[in-house]
């Protein structure tokens, strides 16, 4: 390891200024992301990628410029900058998008039981998938008392529903939840949610903005709720499902129920 190279990097006001500016841009992107909860997924993805890019930039900047002459034959400033930007963009893309669905899909699929095609819920999902013109998601049950449901779309769509959800909600409410998740799959909203999840895990700055909480309201959530209400002809069931889940979370927090 070249100690002189390391010292030269950290003692350079220009390089340290670039590092500070990059971290500041990373924080700014998160704060903006928090302010635009109701913006489209595409617009929010721009700021998500900007956050991950700006956060990864200083580390790759250090690695490339620390031993530039050792890594690249005839390394020039232009070549180094091109490599820096390209590599950072690649890392940001992998971390914020490609890795997210893979990690979460595998994590939950391993500990979930698939619900057979003969099941009422599987048939319900198949019927409405055809109406939406989307590939039928597989439905999986998670062995958890906490009532929750979410969808994943990577290579093939999946809907995960906890055992606790079946215990807390009635039949029409569960149907409303499944319709809600089918709407997310149609809009590929799960890609954005999973990207946010990975960004939160990988970035210490993400704690400054609670943009991935279960209570956050977004355009996609409203759209999914509206789809469920339109299909059922009333918003009664999706509203009562959300109210029951919220009530469970409140009771869990106060110790009235346990998992």
C-alpha cells in the first residue's frame, strides 16, 4: 500500500472538498426524496440513484486516485475521471436496483410456503392477473403473526402474505389486499420499494429520511388502494384492512399483543 499516495489524497484540499461535496449531495438527495413522497416512482428513483451514486463516489474516487499509475498504464486525468464516473454509476445501479429484488426475493422465498394453485387465494390472484394482463404471481404464506403483505417482481412476480394477515382480516379484506398488491405488480412499484430498502441498509445517511416506512403515503399506494376499491365497488374493505393492520401495530407497540 502506498502510504504517500494515501496522505497525498487526504491532505489535498481539492480532493477533500470533492468528498465533502459528494456526501453533502448524498444527504441532499435523501432530504429531497423525503419531501416528494407523492411524486411518481420514476422521479423518486432519480433521487434514489443520485443518493447511492453520491454516497459511493468518494470511496471509488479514493480507490482510483490512490494508485492511479499502478492500476492503469499511462493513466491520465481524463481516463481516471471516465473510469471513476463509469464505475460509480455501475455500482450505484447494482446496489439500488439489481441487488434489491434478488436479496429480498430469495430471503422471503426461503422461509415462505407457496400457496397451491387450487387455493381460493391463488385462483383469485390468477383471475385478476388475467384481467390486468400481467403474468400471474405466485402466492406465498409467511409464518409470522404480524399482519403484512407485499409483492416482489424480479424475473417472476410473487405476492407474500403473512399467516397473521389471514387471522386478522376477513375474506373481502384479504381480497382487497391481494388486489392492492396486484396493482403494485402491474406498475412495477415493488422495484422502487426494494431499491429503497437496500439503499437504507447500505447507506448510513438513509436514517436521516424515513422514506421507506410502512406509514409513508405515496402515489403508488393511493393508486393501488383505488384499484382495489374500483374492482370491489367500494373502498370499505381496503380501508378496514389498513385500519386493522394499523391497530395491530399500535397494540404490538403498547404490548397488548405479542408475536
